[in-house]
C-alpha cells in the first residue's frame, strides 16, 4: 500500500514538473537565459504603449516592455515616464560570430536610441523601436544603476507638435467662412449660368431662325443668279448676233454710205456757192439791193393804203357802193 502511494506521488510530481517545463517552453520564457535590463525616460505622451509591448531593432523583436511608471517633480510638476525594458542579448550579436557581449552603454555611446513606433493605425498600439542615430545628442535623465537608452521623438512628433500649436479653432472658422463664401459664390455662379443658359437658348433659337432665313435668302439669291446667268447668256448671245449683223450691214452699206457722203459734200459746196451769191447780192451798193429796197418801199406804201382802206371799210361798209365822202 505504501509502495503504491509512493509511486503515485512520484508520478504526480514528475507530471507537475513536465507541465511547468512545457508552459515555460511554450510561452517562450527566457527564465533560464541571461537577461539584459534597460530603461527609457520619456518626457511626453506615451499613449498606446502597454506592458508587454515588443522592443524591436529594425523590425526584429529583441525584447519587451516590463514596466511603465510616472515620476513627477513636486515643485515644477514636470512629469517623466520611466519605461523598463527586458532585452535578449542572444538576439543581437556584436561582431562577427558574436565575439563581443551585448553592452548597452557602449551601444548608446555609438548612437543607439529609442523611440515610439506605431504597431497598428487602427488600434493605436505602440512599440519601442531601437536604432542607431549617431547624429542625435546623448541626453540621459536617470541616474546610475540600470543602463539608460536615450529617447528621441517619433517620426511625426515634430509635425504633431507644430499642428498642436496651430490655431485650429480660428483656422476651422476661417475655413467654414471660406466654404460659405464659396457656396454663395457657387450659387451665384449657378444663377448666372442658368440665366446665361436661357439667354444662350434664346440666342440659339434666333440663330437657327436667322440661319433658316439666310438659307432661304441664299437659295433665292442662287436661283436669281442662275436666272440672271441664263438671261445674261441669252442677252450676250443676242448682242453677239446683233454685233455680227451690224457688222455685216455696215459692210454691205459701206459703198452707199460713201456715195451719200460724196453727194452731201457736193450739196454742201453748192449751198456754199449759193450763199456766196446771196451775200454778193445783199452787199451795200449792189444794183439788185437798190431794186430790192425800192420794191420794199413800194410794198410799204401799198400796205399803208390797204390799211387805210380797211379802216374805212370798218367805219363805213357801204363806201364801196356810195364812195368815200369826206364831211
């Protein structure tokens, strides 16, 4: 009976040891490995960083966050947040083949720095990222004891600080005013476009009517031009025929015209001779002119006698029968 109890107790102890070893092995515990502790001091906000957050070096996990605290100066109320790290020296080999031990102070002097890095944009979780930044100053906040890694701002820290210093409320008010002005402008532009669209529609209709009238006028002018062209062709043909006929007529009448011109020239010469003779007869001292002047005087006397006789007949119509008795 005692022997069975001893066997059962030994079996239970062995099972318990196996369970603990399995838990430690499956949990990735480094309980039996050498640990390197370090500390980081942050002056700003570490929102999103929690205990157990990974510590990475260029994307490779080399440790985790073991503690996050708060230190406050009672006089100035200045707050510092110390963060304790647990590093695995085996994850980082210094030298070829790991000839040198992992020494945090030496690496800090050569530019090792720590900064917050975002793990997820959705959840906002943060991690600690280690890297070499030789150009940054070595500012240590903590005292002696645990090695300290200087902290630097994250990649967007300066930008976030600048954005925080901006007058966002005034900027938003200005943006709202600008948006309202833009909206009013767009409404005014829309009204203007509507008016312009109606004007353009009216103008388009007028242009269409004008184009139709112009097309009709152009068609009428084309027809008129065709008619004028046909009439001009006919008239030109008639003129050409008339010119040909006139040329033939002139050619045929040319001998008769020459004879007529000769006869006219001869008649002109005969008339000139007759006029010369009349001028000689009418010249002063010519015999014929004296005869003519005497005949003219006789005719004048006869005319006066006839005038007296006619006046007598008007006064006394019976003078032809009884004669003219002077009283």
